[in-house]
C-alpha cells in the first residue's frame, strides 16, 4: 500500500489502514512525513485522555470502563496502549489487552498497543502522530494508556487534554508517585481498587501531598473507583467532562494544544538534528580520536559538531 | 571567583572550589565550557559506581557502607546524589544525607546532592561533567546515587563503570524493575534489607527474570546485603572489584568509556541545537500561525525549522 492509498484509507475510517499507519509511526518509516502532511488538516476534533500509573493499578480495566461510558453516548473510541521498549513487557501488555475483549467486535472501538523500536526519546515523539491518525480516522475520543510511570510515559500521558493519574492500595503509593514527578501532570486522580484495604489511606496521603503544592486554576479532584465492578466510574466520567468544560471555558484547550504542537515540532527538529550529528561523528574519526587522547573536551567537541552539521546541510 | 581560579581550585583539590564548580554544572552556567576545557585532560583516573533503585531500598546506607570500604583502602571517595527536579523530593533527600554524617569530617570524603534546574534531559547531561570535576579533584572513586528509577535516573546510573541495581523486600520488586527497563543496566544486583521477610523471594524472582535474558559475557551476580549492619558488604565490595577486573581484562572499560563520551558529545550538541530551535520558533510567529491553522503539519514544520536554524549559524 502506498502512502496516498494509506491516507485515503485512514480518512475513510478503515481499521486496517489505521493499524498500518500506526505501524509506520512505530517504525519511523520514511513515508511518515507524507502521511502526516496528508492527514493533518483533518485532525483536532478528537478529545484525548491520558491514563498513567504504576503497573498493576488497573489502568486497562479503567480504560475498558471508560470505553463503555463513551459507547453509551454513541462516541467512537480508540485506546492506544503505549509500551516502552523492553524485552520483558511484551507478554504482560498482551495479557492486559485480552481484558478488552468485551469491545473487540465493536466497529466503533479501536484498540492498539504501540511500542517504539530502539530509541529512548521515541515514544514521546511517536504518540502524538499516532493520536492524530486516530483523530483523522474519526475517533471522537482517544484514550492513551501507558504501561508504567517512566519519564517518557509521564510525558506521553501529560500530552493529552485530560491526564488521569491512577493509584491503588499497595501499588504506586503517593510518595513514590511524587518522587517520580507524576503528581504535577494530573488533571484527575483516581484511586482504583477502592474495595481493597488501604484505599482510604492512599487518598488521605494523596490529599496531604496535594496541599503542599501551589493553588491552581483547576484543582485536580481525587476520586475512588473499583473498575472491575464499575464502582465510581460514572463519577470519574463526570469529572473528565467537568475538566473538559473547564478547558473550553477558560480557553486553555486551544492554548495547551498549540503549546504541545510547538513542543512537538521542536522535538522533531531536534531528533532529526541528532541523527545528523550521529552520522557526522561516526564519519569523523579525527574528532573521536581527539576526545580519546583528551586534546578536546566534550563541550568543545559538541560545539565543533554543531558547526559542522549546520554547514553540511 | 572567575573560571580560571575555579579550575585551579578544583585541581588543587579544594572542597569549596569543587562544590562551586558543581553548582556551575547545576546552573548550566556560561563558564561551563571553559571549566570543562580546563579540567578535561586531568580526568579519567576515577572509578565510578552507580547506585540505583526504588526510593526506600537503602541506597544511601549502602553508599555509606561503600565509602567505609573505600576509606579502609585509603582511597579518596566522592558521593554524588543525583536528584530529579521535583518540589517534593528536597526534604527526603536532605534526610538521606544526614545518614552520611559518619564521614562528614573526613577530608578525603566529599558528599554532594545535585539537582538540575528546569530541564528534563538535564540530569543525564549534567552528571558526567560533575563526575569529571570530582575526578579532576583527585577522588579515586565516585559513587553516583540516584533518588529513584525514572528514565533519566536509569540513564545516569548506566553511565558509570559499574552499575549496582538495588532492590529490597516489598519495594521495587523485580517485576516492576523489569518494566522500568532497569534490569538491563545492572552489572551487580543487590537485594538489600536481607534481614527482612521476603528477601529470599525477591532474589528468587530476580534470578528467574535474569534467566529469561540472553547469555552475557559478564553474568551480573545477585548479592544480599543488610547495609545497616554491614552484612554482605564485604562480598559486594569484592563483586565490584571483580567486575572492574573483568572490564580491564577484556578491554571493555576503554571501549565503554569512549562510547559514553561520544554519546555525551552528541547529546550536548543536540541540546544546543534545541535551544537554537526554541529561539527560532519563538521568533517566527508565521510558522506558529501556519501550524495553528493547519496549513503546515508538524513534520514539515520541523524540517523548515531545521533548515532555518542551520542557516542562521
């Protein structure tokens, strides 16, 4: 399939074309620039929700519950499960996906795991383009779920309209989350597994921690759910809607999205530059040798590399 | 103090100059390039150990125990505690530092927390320069301790000669660590708090997980310690020495260090380029506007930005 056929397929809402387009993003395929150009003007319609938290807090079950809510309102939903590259996680994530089987035959639900191959910074750059593909394919709501709470995953979750941070008793407690820098990105906190011992304690700890922070125009609510029985999911759905209404009313939605786009452009340009420097450094044995014998230091070498890469273009 | 005086102070092993030089690194000060150039040829002598693991596993107590071992052999030691920027961690980290008081009056021990201000990628770039300052100041051993197991912290710990990954019963168990991608960087595994219930279970789980990986030229040993009572610390010290001997015997030390330097140079060049693009994008309202009205897509905008930044130099 060539890229123009792929673009047509995505815009015609064909699931196979959507899946293939996301694979292009995963691979960092050469056709990506053309794909991006072909769909961009048809994007911006989808609302996005981020779901992040430690492994085991029940993010996938929550995502399934949110899909159910969206379907009740007749909205088309996509779930993008973003997986950092690690040989160990593949199995676990596939296991999670199985729980989504309830929606497997619904043509208005699209579920997809996405891994990026090889590059550390890749996930943060790949996810926005994958979200745009789903957006262009007419999904009204895109739920971005991360596997854990690594730096890149936090960035990915933060780059949505409404970021949910999920905790559970005994897993990813508030102090650990604070240390990971994740509290700052939450628009809504969810304490899942509310039927387990310690749920009240997690909430209390979390509320204490939040009071240490500065007052904000939007005060992130702390909700309790038991996603396996749908307990509290209506209230969560309402909180998400309230956050969206707040974004619309204050004009923050447009501001935040535009800022995100500019950041993405900067990061994309930086990534391309980085590839150019890697090539330049590999081709220049002399600079590497001077570093080895310490006649040039890393800062001076970086400057020289910057000069050279710029002039090569 | 000007930069040449600072360089002279560092090379003369004055603790105040060393502390101030590290502050320059934290701040990303303009004098950094000159500092780097002034000390680089006097570096390369120090051995480096990384200490990483979830908060609460006892990394600081282990670091203290390792300092004690090094001092027994008459080696000068520095501990660099690397803290991701978060308003919440300051207190916890300072608390940890207090436990190091045993070495506070020893002139051959230097202990320092380092935070980087503002930039996400900053820690990974700042740490190698801080380590070189300590190296140039004649510390034979530099222990780099991270606060938690975020992506940047894993990168920082991996950029040492010998990376220790610390676990403890009930905290940062093997499955969580695997998901964080941390197992891959370990040269030595330490199960600390060996006197607690569940220590044997953590070891068992870890060994199972390791058997899933590919066979390696160096098989990372799994050791048990109780750092508070020095239990197992002699064996850990021996394992670190064995790993170093392996690096020396196979020539990996030089290869790994050189590869790290090249990576650092690439990252430094990329960071500088990124600053240039941020400035260029801020100055160019037109490109931002075209993104807003979707007449240019992020990939095309990145290309245009790359072209423009290169030509501006």
